[in-house]
C-alpha cells in the first residue's frame, strides 16, 4: 500500500470526507433558525480540524525531498487540499457567525 493511502484523513479519500463533513455542517446550519453558542463552538472547532489536514499536507510537501521524477502527485491532491482548506475556512466563518448570533440573543 502506498504512503498516500496509509495517511488516514490526510489521504485523498480523507480530504473528500472532510469536505463532505463541512458541506453537511453548512447545510445543517443553514436550516437552523435559533442561534446556539454550542453550534458556533462546534463550527469553529470543526473548521480548524478540517483546515489542519491540508495544512499538514502542505508542510509535508514543503519538507519532503523529491528525488524521483515519478513521485509527482499530479493535480488531484493539491486540488483536494485547496478544496478542503476552503471548506474549513467557510465552516470557521459559519461557526463565528453562529457565535455572534448567540451572543446577540443572550
């Protein structure tokens, strides 16, 4: 099994799963009318967790020595990393909005 497949949430499938989790959170929050402090906290923490995986991939790619030309990943991993990072940032923003709504209500 290749190193890319053994990395859990930092693999291609893991990044797709994190992006889907961000979409699910966004859909749930778009239908929730009442602002809750815990909804906002969950959103910020989930967004930070989602952003941590692509950030770790970026750091790994910066420090990894590429000796063979066949080691080039192509366009899919950077695209998935960018998509997951964007999804995480959006979830952080949604969580922050929920926190400010909850603070205004109370």
